[in-house]
């Protein structure tokens, strides 16, 4: 049974000037897009509607919060010119600051478009859309807020405290007592904990045999037809000779056998949904020793509607807020087989109206439209009171997988402590969602895919991926150059196995220190 997302549109746009397309709503109702031949060919699948009810006050609040996060990030960068110089071109910074102060929704939408970049050494000439500057700023603003949120900091403390042995814990304050302290006292105790974490030697987490005894198309929930998410895994012989992934032992890299196949987002700016699903799949492997394949199509649509409705016709999601909304809205994550991913390799780079034409070319999956979220949107009612209904494929019967919490471990006032904490967590089998700025050298990495910080290399967009591990300088293969700081993070990307080291990137500590926007843990039911 369909329910609807109800929005007072005047409130939604916060007083912004309406363009002719929106005004046309006063003349007629928007009708649901017609099923195309590809939809009709999948008669074995029932179509259902999902309703997302959002009232006037909620939309006003969410739109205001989104702008506030961007304002916070801009103010932070302005007060920290060294960080601003590392992260953004000054001319672009001033342009965004001017637009944010305006009341024109179209100006905002014009700068919420990510760059489409070629992955230089991809074997198939892959192009990807990076996050827009607004999404990067929103993630940074979210992290600045979280770093001053006592509840978030207590969770960061508790999660890391629980990793330690009893003797080490005795020298630290109990997390329960931390809750009654002031923000400054919490920060002081957290800094103390992170200093201990940095030098702590954790006992090895063993995995006696490789977890990859299954094929990618045997993952639970995998789709067996069509092009899909490109799930694949290289043979050992296909990795680089000095591969950090291949040459690292499961003792030093505990998540080596606790993550699913490499996927490929292809032309679409859907990296956040791949990063979130990838972490969930890892958590399920740790919990059940089973491999699942979750649907990025569903996750992306939920993200656009719940956390980025104002910009839903453009690609890209705010990382931290999307995870939080999945928790808040009790989203149930779905299997890939219920809505197969569409790489949209032939879609237009630029929109025509609100749609990316040719998005559905050569796609034989369950459902497709030319909207970025690729579900069907029905808008009914009369302006300024409109109802939104989103139509998606039937989900059938699937495992109940839900996010029940998210914690942001990135603290701008202790960046190195945050990265040291990330190392400690991955050494204890905790996968992390990473939001970061991409520099040109990230796109241009050679076959060794060592990503180092290059001063003066401008940020060209944002990206979300998964931190799986860390390799210290002392344990690098002979052919790998020493990192300027500590070592390299092993990052699972979503650009397929044809780039990087079979889909993995090795990012040096200093690169993330200068480019991270958020690092998130996720808890599942």
C-alpha cells in the first residue's frame, strides 16, 4: 500500500526563488513515468511503492541544518588558512561562500555538481563522478559538529576503550563516568586514551584459513543476470608483485578475509552507497562468516530521499548524514537481487532538465528511470502543497539488516589521534567508512597505486571508500617506498578491479591527515 512523502514546497525551498519548471506544477500534476519494455520484461517481480512522510517542520529543519553544516565548514577553513590552502582553491572557496549566502536555490544546485574524471590507468578507460564541493563541505561540517558533540565523543572513547586489556583500562577513566563530565574534560580524557592507543600493541586477530572459499556470484543476495555491480576479485597472480594486500598477513591485516568482492560504481556518483554497503557486508561476515551482497540501488535511493532531497536530481550524497538517516529512519537494507545495480555506462554526463538521459540503455534489471536515484517519482497535489511517492521493485523476503548507530571518529582538533584510532580499530576487525578529498594524483596513480600527499596538488572532488587496514613502514614489501609518516592505509575502492591494485588503493598516512572529511564506524542490529 502506498504512502506519500508530503512536503510544503515553500518551506522546503526555504523561500528560494522558484524557476519555471517548478511553477509549472501549479498548472498540472506530475504523473508517474510509464513502465518501459525492460521493466515489463521482468514480470516475475512485483512493483511496490514506498512512502516517505516528511512534514513541513522537518523539511525546514533539515534544509537549514544542511546549510549550517556548510557554513561551519567554510568558517573553519577561513579561520585555518593553512588547511584551506591544502583543501580548496581560494577562488572556488570565495565563490561557494558567496552562493551559500544567497537565497537562490538554482545557484546552490549549480555548484552541487561533482566533476567527472577519468581514472588514468584503468584498463577499460573508466570515468567516475566525484563528490561536489558542497558534499565535501557538508561532511567536514558534520565532522566539526560531531567533534563537539559529547555523545559522539563518549562513543568514540567507549569503542576504543573496549579494545584494550584490563590492565591498560585501569589507568583510564571508565566510559560510564565520562558521560557526566564537561566537553573539555571529555576531550582531555579522549586525547589521553588516543595517546595510549597510538603505542598499544594489540594481540593478533587470527583467521586460520582464507574466507574467500566462495565465488562472487555466490554471495547471498547476489544477482545472477545482467551487468550489475561488477562484483569481482583478482587471483593472487593478478596483484602487483609488491601488493600490500597480497603480501600482508591476516595477523597484521585482520580484515583481509572479512570483506566482500570489489564492486564498480562505474559512471555514477554513488560512492557513498558502495562504502556503506561494503562496511555492512564486512560486519555481516565478521558476525556470521557468510558473504552477503547488498543493493546499492536501494541504498542510494534511500540516501537521496532521506538525507539529500533538495539535491536528489544530482549525483552524490553527504556521507555522515546518510548513515545517520539510515539509523533514524530504520531503513532495512536489501539484497542486490531485488534491485540490480545499473552502471549506466551510456548515460549523458550532463542533465537534461532533472534527468540524465540514456541512464537505462542496455540495462535489463528490475527498474530504471533517468533520475539519478533511478526509482520512479510521482508528484501529486497543487503547488505549494505537493505529495511525493517513490516506486521501487518489490523487496521480497530478505534478512533484516539495519543500522542502529554511527560514530564519527574524526576530530579536527586531534587529526593524528583520529588516524591512529582508525589504525587500532581496523587491527581489531572494525571496517570504517571514509570520506576524503581526492587530489589529481589519486586519479593518476601508477600500477603500484601508492597514493602520497603532494603539496600543491589541488583537490578535484570528494569520494567515499572503506578503510580495511594499515601497513606500517617497517612491514612494507621491499619494493614499496617508505611513507613520510608511519605507513599506508589499505582502502577498498568501488571502481572495479581494473584500476588500483585489483581495486585496492594504498593511501599514505599524511595524505589522509591532510584530506580526510570524516571517518565513521557503523553498528548493525
